[in-house]
C-alpha cells in the first residue's frame, strides 16, 4: 500500500519531494480511483505489480500538477481553441490520464487473468 512517505522515498523527482503530505495523500487516493475506473475492478492492496502502476500514476500526476491538463487527458481532449469553446476529442474510453500507466494496467490485468486461470482454456478481455 502506498503511503506519502513511501512515495517521497521512491521518487527521484523534485515535484514529488516538494509536494505537501496533504497533496500527495490526495494524489494517492485519486490515482487509486482512476485505476479502479480503468480496470473496472476493486483495487488490490497487496499486489506489488499494481503498486508500481499506482506509484507511477501518482508521480505522473504530481509532475503534471495541473488538474485541467489531467482532466483533459483523461477525457481524451487533444486540442482546445483560444476561446475555450471547442475541443477535439480523440477517444472516448476510460483512461488513467497516463499512457504508460494504462499500458502497465493492461499488462497487470492479463497477468492476473493468467494467474487465476484454473483450466487449460484462457480468455483475455481488454
């Protein structure tokens, strides 16, 4: 389970080290919710692979540190007009807001599907 102290120790970025404990705590909680939305399943606290994705998402959010940018990325908005009235939307799927983390979570889902398979027939749903 990620804690504020653990995130500060593991990260080599100044944005994370300079963040307040309250801000990091908020980012940890928000990243957990985004992962649950992306995977459509309950968050698993004791999975080391999932913790890596959770940490990377917290770090990416701290580096961006801009809720408007994160929100636009999560909604797939790729461009905005000067007036702020029109947007170009590239995709309409749930994402964490980080392509790296999305890729890691897809791999984690396929790994957990293989690890829990009881027979010789496997199906992957992405």
